[in-house]
C-alpha cells in the first residue's frame, strides 16, 4: 500500500503517460492478485457511488489499476486518447482491468469504440470483462454492438446470465439472429445453449415457436425448461397450446417455481 500510495502521488503530480505506464505495469507484482475482499456494506457503497456497478469479483490488482486510471482521468487533455494508447500495448491482465473499470470513467460515450474493440478479442477473459457484471454495454452500446456481444458470448461458449441489462435489451433482431444461430448449430450436430432461448419467446414468429416446440419435445431437462420459459413469454396461441401439453412445466412457470436461473450455463 505504501508503494501504491507513492505511485498515486507521483501520478497526481505528473500526469505524463510514461508515469501512468510505469505505475500500471508492476501492480500485480507489488500488490498481488488476491480477490478483493468486500463486505455487504462495501457493495452497497459501490452501488450508491455508481448505480449498476458490480464491484464484486474484482481482484486487488484490478482494483488498484482502476484507481490509477481514475487518478489519470483528472489530468488535462483527453483521457480517452490516453486510455486507448494504454490499451494498445496492454497485456491480458491490464486489458481486463481497463475494461472492468469502464463504468467509472468520465465521458463514457467516447469510450464505446474502445469497449467494442474488447469484443473482438479471442481472449475470453478480456471479452467477459466487457460483457459480464458490467453495466457499460447496456447503457452505451448501440443495438448492433449489443447483439454482437450476446451472440459472441454463445459462440465462445461463455454464458449470458452475468450480462447486465440482458432482459431489458432483448430485441427482435437479436431474437432472429439467435434462432438462425441455433439452426446452424443443429445442422452441424452441435448442442445449443439453453440460455439462447431466453429472449426469443417474446419475439417469436410461427417458425420460432415451432423451434421452441422442438426443444420442448426433444431437448434434455434443462433445454425443456428453457423452451417452456420462452413459450410462456410468447403471445402466439400456438405457443400456449404447446405449453399446455406440458402442464408440469407450465404450472412451475406460472407459480414462479422455475425461472431462467434454473437453466444457466
């Protein structure tokens, strides 16, 4: 901590990029990578300081690097350009910290291109730093980038449930994209993640309802639960008819005994 506070003081006195870079790199070696220990009061304080921010899951080095970036944000000049420059030469651990701090940086609209660049990576940890437990995407991504993020999460065998704002930002275009993706997986005789159907039901046309009925009939237990939940969100009469044939699942959905948390992963 003495080293860290010393680096913060240097940074406050001299905002030159080289000072930030010199402080940023050694953080894990100096401070370790242990999980950041947060009490419920800490999490509540984080929510008060920045609504929607999920502070849980940070490590000590990630938190320290984010603090250094927030110090750098007070410098004269464009913080966005400095962050882009830092990200251009960052290693995986540095990128993860940069992206996890997105909800806290100033001028968030200027950071959208940097954030969407994080979606293009082949490194799952970097992708999930943008996509998971991070309200930035839901608040600032245009629909095309949002839809790409959700699809890529499935494509790289990640999960959807930690995506903040997932249910609020489902859209008809995304539902169609995911149905098409499911067909591609079926054609290749590959499994389809149960979570894929989470946003499909409310936008399902007749063909998509037929797909859900197929999953309800032929899927494993978790897939059948997902299909039932999706069908329950559809207003199409054929969806209600299909769900009515599985009273066990229909009753569980109606009673609130089965939710999307039961089909995670």
